[in-house]
C-alpha cells in the first residue's frame, strides 16, 4: 500500500479523505517525529551521564539538580508522546486513522497536520474539555 509521495506533497481537501497518499504522508510524519524524539532522548541521556559530577557549591548543585529534574520530566512526556505516536501508527495500519473516536467523522486534515496524534475532532475535543472542566470544578 506504500504510495509514492513528492517531497512537497501536502494533503488536500480536494482529494478523497485518507486515501493512500494521505495515509503515507501521515505515516512518514509520525515516524519522522518519533525518530526525532528518540534522537533527542539519546542526546539527553548522554548529557545527563556527562553531567554526573559532584559540584562543590550548594547553589550550583541545586541548579544542576533542578535542570536534571526538568530534563527527566521532559523525557517522561516524550516517552508518553511516543506511545501516542505508536497508537496513531496502529490506527493507520487498521485504517481507523483520521476518524474521530467519539463520532466516527473525519477529524480534518488541518488538525491532523498540526497534531497527527489527534483522536478527536475539534468539536468532540471541545466537548471533552468542557466536561473535564465541569467535573474538575465540582
């Protein structure tokens, strides 16, 4: 099913939704994003290992620990993002990618291009966030 894509290809509303070219475009976009995250992760791990020395000054040590903690939180967020990317790739494989989990309607190419891991249409996402605010405020 691998479609050939021009380097400058962008999905368009004038073509059938989630055709082979669009599927291949989003697959590549997700795989490239995942590769970038993994590359950054390796750089972070390398940086953390290099910076494993003990600083004599308490303020420097505190600053270093704060930086280390921030990097580790960022890594955790990226780990979760990789899981979402993998889930999106599975949806591509089973051809459910691009369709809202709530309504089954197309999510929209602009939204998918901006957030390729999206599982809800904008309208469904807004409803979800409204419900979340209501329950959080109670």
